[in-house]
C-alpha cells in the first residue's frame, strides 16, 4: 500500500503548485489593474541618464522627516483621538511618517524623475491588537510602525509623485504581515514656496482604506519670496557669536528655535503695534510650538509653528512634536539679520479644510514675526529665545487684511522660550547679564524665620564659591510623610551664583565661576538663582488604583527662584515664581534648603521645604512640600571614582590569584595521585561553578562603569577592555579548575580499594552535611526575598524610589551562592571527617590562598564602611552586594568562618584529628615513625 500513497502525495503536490501559480497570476492581474487605475506610470518607461550636479539636492527635495497621517486603523494603528493636541497624557504615541529616498535618477524626459524610496508610518498600536498578542507597553497600546518599499516616477508637470510597492509590519513576535499592491500618490510642489509649502497625498493598498498624508516640504529647492522688514527688538539682543557660534549655523539655529514658547498678549506694543485692528490670525492660545525649521547657509530661514491651548509643562520644556496639524498654525519665511542679531520673518495663516488638508491663502499673509536672543535675564524672564508677532498687514495690503477672518489685538504678541530644558545644552550663556530683583525679600525671610531654626542644627563645612558649582545642583523627592502633598520628584539647577552665570555650557560656566568666586565670597551671603523642575502626582489620585494603560496627568511645575545662600550654615533661602494659566506669574513661593555637611558620613544630601506664602483661603495656595535631597558633592564623586579605580585593580587581582593557586594544586595532584584521589569532588565542582557563573551571566554586572554612575565625570573604560579584564582571568581559572577536577576524578577511579572508602565518605559528607546546609540557605533566602517583596507590594506604587532597585530572586540566590563559595572548604573538611585517616590532599597554597581571597572582600567592606560616604546609586566594583552577603555581621562572620575551616583542614591533614572514624581499622597496622620513637 505504500506506493499508492506516494503517488497520491505527488498528485497533491502538483495540484498545490498549480493552484499557487494560478493565485499568483490572479494577484498580479489585480495589482496591475490597481496600478493602472490609481497610478500614472509612463509607458514606455523613460531611460535613466547620468547623474548631474543636482543629484543630492534632488534627493533632499523628496525627503520628508516629520509628516502626519490620518487613517490606518485597518493595519492596527490606534485611532488618533488627540490628533496631535497636547492633552497632558504622556502615554500617547504620536503619529508621524518619514519618506526616505533611496535613489533619484533623471530620465530622458526632462519633466520625469525616477524615485525609489522607503515610507515608514509610526504611531500607537490599537488596543485590540495588543490584547490579541498579549503585548503591554508603556504607551496605550504600545508603539506600532509599518514600512513600505516603493518605486515610481515624479512629474514636474503635474507635481505628482506616483509610486507602487508593498509593505510589511510586525503582527506578532515571530512573524510579519505583508501588504501587497500599495500605491502612493503625493503632490510635491515644484518648487515649494510660502504660499505652497505642503506635501499632501494618499496611500492605498489591498487590505486597508486610504491613508491621508501631509508634511512640510523640506530640501534646498524652496523658493523664497521678498525679504520681510522688522523693527529692532524692544530689548537688547545677544550677538550671533555667543548665541549661534562663531558664524551663522543652520544646525545651531534649529537647536535654538525648535521649542515651546509662552505667548503674552498685548505685551510689546511700541514699534510692533499696528494702527489697524484687523489681522489674518485669530489667537487666544497660550503656547506656540515651533516644530519645523529649514534654512540655508546664507541665512534664509523658513518655519512651521502651531498654537496650543494647553499649558502642561510636560511638552513645554521639551522639543515639541515635529509636525502637528489639528491646531492653529502658521508658516513663515525670512532671513537672519546679522546687524540686528534678529531673525525677521513674514508669516501666513494655515487653513485646514480636512483631517490632513492644509493650505495657505495669500490674503492671510499679513503677519510679522521676529526672533532674537535676550541678553538680560530676571527671575520673571529667563528667555533663551524671545520674539514678537504683530499685524503687518498695513505694510502690504490693508484692504486684504480687513477682509481676513479673525482678529488680533492692535498691540503685539510677545513670546519667549524659557530656560527650562535641563537635559540639553542650549549654548553658551556666559555673556548674559542677570539682574536680581527679589533678593531683599529673600534676605528678610532668611533672617526673620529661617536662620533662627537652623542656627543650632548645623555643624561642619558646607559648599561655598571656592568649591565646584556642581555642588549647588541637587535632585530631590517628596517625603512620604509630608501629609497629602502628593508624590513626586524633581531637580534644581543653579542659573547664577553671585555674579557668575553657570547655566548652559559647562566649560564656560566653570570658567566664569572661578573668575567671580573670590569677589563673591567676601560677602556674608551669596546671591543665587535657580531653575527648579517639579513632577508631581496630585494627592487626590490613589496610586494603588492607578491603571497605567490610561492617561495619567502628572503635574509639572517649573519654578524660577532667586535668593541667598549662607555658606556658614548651608541654608538656601529663595523666593520662587511659577507660571499660571494665561501667562501670568505667581511669585509667592518660599523655598528653603538645608544642605548636608561636606564631611558628613551619612547617606543623603540634605532636606528642604517648598511652601506657599499666600493665605490658605487664596485660590493659589498649595500645601507644603517636604523634600529630601539626594546626590553627592563633587569632591565625594572624585573620591568615589578613585575608589572604583582601585577596586577595579583589586577585582582583577582577586580573580588572577586563584589561577596561581589552582596551578600549584595541579602540580601537587600530578606528583601525588593518592593525594589527588582524596580531594573532595564536591569542593572542586562548587569552585568550577563559581568561576562559570560570571562567564555565563556576563562580566558587565561585576564591573560597573564609572562613567554611567557619575555623569559629570565621563571617564570610561572601553567595553572590550572591561570584558577582557574580567573574562580572561576568570576563563583561565575555570579551565584550570576543570583540569584539577579531571585529575581528581581520574585518580579516584584508578585507585584500587581505597577509592571506595573515599567515595563513601564524600557521599556521606554531601548528603548529611553540605546538601542540607545549601538547601537550608536557599530556603531562608527565598523566604527573606518573599517577605521583602510582600512589604514592597504594600507600598504606594507611585512612591519615588531613591537608590538601587530591590534585588530579584535570582540576585538574592546569587548572593547566597557567594556565601557558599566563601565556605568552599566545607565539603573537604566534612569528607575528611567521615574518612578514617587521610593524605595531605590539598596544598596549603590552595586552601590558605583561597580563604584569603574569599575573606578579603569582607575585610575591605568593613574598612570601606568606616570612611566611604554611600551614594544612592550603587558604585561597588569590588565587594559588591550582588555577589555575596555583606554587612556588619557578615563582614565578621564570613572571615572567621572561612579561617575556622582552613584551620580544621590544616589539623586534619597534619594530625588526622576531627575524624568520626577510628585511626585503626581491623586487620591493619599503623606505621609509626622511627623518628618519633627517638
């Protein structure tokens, strides 16, 4: 019956191949029909010609780095509820697309260009798709992307780019979904201009509905119009040398302008005020976001900006999304004026007629816009970039402005981007002048209320101007015992210390700080100013019921403060201002900080209080916030880096010495096979596993990078060198240990008669002594970890954790394994105890040297605890708690226990003592030395 089955299999294979070919042919015909109906492809296709000098600009003209798309729910994109609005949720993955041209070729037809490109859509994954594949992410639904590989032609006559291809996206963890028959049609203006700056189009394909695309045109083929005229800025502007570098740089200008700006209506007036009330822009939003900036080396600049009604500081202090379409928006073009150090632009209102349909009308272009870099800062105004919007319609065509929809105040709208982004370096601010305005009030508060309560509590020396300015930086978290002020954390960075500007470029800050330090220290109190960023969960939010798959509104405050610092007491007292809705400022906040002493040996950086100076009945009153400072002073960081260098050397030495001791034991085993047979196999296996564990887990956990622990000190050991420093001696020790194990095993198998007694003794030692102790230690470790995990689960889920994360069960078990390695002589001692008589199996170099190597981390940990100021971030390279049990009790018990085992082994090998068996066995005689008789 086998042959017929084989024939049936062949027939099934033939039928399957025929159906597959038929399906491919049908699919090809469908795709061809789709292509012919949706995309105009030249027929016959024009031939390619040699690339000219415009090849690179041509490629850039089709590149889109930040576009927006609508639709795509059929391919598992989450519905775009906000559409780019700043809704305060940090769990929303914003939509965007990129078009990356891979190849652009001229053809024999001067109006046709061949283009090959990759299109990538990115956004949030639909929740139903996540549930289907059991995927949970920080974003609601997780991140999702789809890539398309396309090929087609662009016609400058119709300004249409038409491409066909296919797409793929990850449907699960192990497979991809294929999207055939994809057609992309884009209208690419040739060339783009102020009145026609957008790339728009659709993406269609089998299996999903049309996706609408819109982007701000990029590249150098943009056609600029006539120059705009701008009056001088109302305040002194910094020169381009300090703000933008040695010369005008497009990259530097982008870095400065792409930000979020606070609008102040009716602020400027003066030269910018218009005598006519109508204007082509309706504005009531408090924020402006500049997300797209394109420029040329000669200073021509164009901008895309949107206006938002949200004052949530989560996006205000960071780079906003590159392209948003559902807000009021403007496009602008102009030029950098080197004489005035001002960017002067002419702006047009963007009209939106659909979800992603943007256009510009000529009558809506009567808006003036200018940017500059202020040279004077105060507690209320610390603008990195400032500017003005005004009605410029009367300068061009007043009648068209009167007919435009919307209205703007006759006075100008000022805007500014404050220095609130701590994570990025926005330039050199050493030439900015800071003017203190609230120091007198801070002094009164300090002498009247603060000094009295801190005078008798402070001892030791505190940071002063002679120390590093980094000692004045601090991070903090809110004390859980502060009674209802919520959960949160933040950081504070000094802007000025005395007359020195320390914000911005670190090299310039250190230079200016050292220049002014001696003059400022002659004063009794040091004037300071700070930027303080606070992230807080409202107290009415129950953290135990928090669902991280839903949006969480985290309150973010940026407080600008100035006041005084007393180097004698280490007390910082400041008056702070924070922005309110509508752009106004509340400057009734008191901030007091007590820094820890420089010579303090306890963990911590100090404590502080942030409180309101308003009465409780005032709507702007807020509850007092007790904060705990954490971090390290610069001198402590330097000492820690030096200590970690020394510990790195100690770690390498401690992993190299066992190689020498094991080699000496191998020589002893080769000279005396009988002694090798009496060596405990359990002890050798335990040591081999101890050397194998770092090789399996990876040495990264054993050697902590100093550069990652202390950001100001960017000294790093190369990754390859760090691996070699640890892996090489560990690997050598592991190989030698395997060789020693092989010799002991071979000697025991070859030894006749006596090997039975040694094997029996080894089995008794393992089953009655070693294994019960190891199991008991593991059970206690699991129970201890379970109790800690249960206690941590009862804590508030939003409480800020300072310090290392709790150890996992695997890490706790690894620490217990280190404790077992500390007692590596236990199997040998137990085996000798069950063995009547015994040879000197283990070399003194091996057991004494190994005991010293295992005991030294505990001795060093005890010494380190007496003189080392602990940090909240673990920085122990040698004697790390992840490798063994450390603490006051363990540092005493482990060395003494290891030394006791070494002494017992010495007595057993020298005197034969501490054995459970008799020295004589029936039928045997003991050899007596003649020297002892004499």
